[in-house]
C-alpha cells in the first residue's frame, strides 16, 4: 500500500487530536511511555524519525528498561499521540515521503496523528457513514487509553463499555470516561459543520504558529479557520442580518398565506412557519456558541 501523509490537518480533526493528546500524553510532544522522557539525552522533537524507531526497540524491551532505567514495565509509545514502534514502522512503509532523517517535530506528529485517524475511518465518521460507537471502537483500538463505547470483544477478553480495548494485558487501562469521548465526538461533528464550506475545509498549518513546548503539555497554536465568517457568528442574534432575513421571510410568507384560504388552514401555516423560524434561529445560535468556544480555546 502506498499512501500520502496529509499536508495539513483540518481544524475539526486537530480538535479531536488535541483531546487524544491530552489523554495520551498531557506533557506534550516529547513524552515517552511512563513520562520517562527525562531519561533521554535529546528531546523527541529534536530526534529524527529513524532515531526514534531505533530507540523504541530499547524502550519497549523490559530487560533493557529494567537494567538501564530501573522500571518493571516497558513500552515503545512515544510522542503526543504515543506512537508505538510498529505503528511508526508501518506508516513509514506506507508513506514513501517519510524519510528516516525527518525531524519528529510537533507538526509532523500532528500530521501522523491525522493519518492514523483517517486509517481508522475518520472520513467516514464525519460524513455519517460510520456511527459514533463504531468510530469510538476504532479509536480504542488505536489508543489504549480510550474506552470502548459499548460492550465488545477486546484484544484479550470480553470488555465492557468504559474499559480499554486492551484490558487484560496487565499494562493498559482506560483513562477517560466514555461519556467524555462521546461528547467530544459530537462536538467534532458540530465543528465539521461549522468550519467546512463546500469542498474546502479550514485547516491547521503544518508549521506551528509559535514554538512548541517540550514538556508543558500545551500544543502549538493552530491557525484560525479560514472559511468561517467570525463577524457574523460573533454578532448577537438581534444584530445578525441573517437572522433578520429569516424573520422577515417568515413574516412575509405568513402574510402571503392570508388569502382566500380557510382560517384554520391559515393558522396551521402560520404555526408551521413560526416553528421553522424558531428552529432556524436556535440552530444559528447553537453554531455560534460552538464557534465562540473553539475561538476561545484557540486564543487561550
């Protein structure tokens, strides 16, 4: 299989990746399993892709870890999204553009994380072809700290909703409640509707807007959505031209309904128009709320 690493990460996908990163590696892009990055001579974001894959062979070896670092557990998980050695090796085989000399920067990690989301059905999820529970299971298979969203057969045994897909291996467990995952996935779907215009989604620049921290857990500041009109979404409802256009349209349609129709039919038409107006205005308010939340998060 030959694939291409995404050039940029859509805003909605980065929102999900930030959530995943906060669970998997809250201390940031330089994190290795067990927060043992202090044992490294060079931070991950200054190492090359090839150097990390080579080093992971040691980090995932219990004998080596016990002898050199004094820990009883071992894992090759590395970076903001805790990439396993086999995962990085697999991506390198699929994506010819990845070179062993490529620096394992935060920007590269974001693109690799998005690549994993796509492999797990992200495009089908945001298009409605894959439901929330199924996509949640795919996430749990990729990231061991994520829970399954319904009872299912796990990697090692039957697992219940809220447990890690890999429960029973003596190493992994879920670190986040399923309700939080479900809420975030619904939030992402709202964001998809908000920032995607036609076939051109707003994206996060692969080059961070400011230097990425090594261990403080804060991701680089993403570039704001390019296709969203913040002036309209930031306006109060009664100052929105769009809302007033809806109101006037509904009033005009209601007035037009009063012709030669029976009065009971006229009432039904007015009620239907009124309910449609209320729904449209409420929907606009909900979308504006999501926009303001995301804007505040990115400006923090």
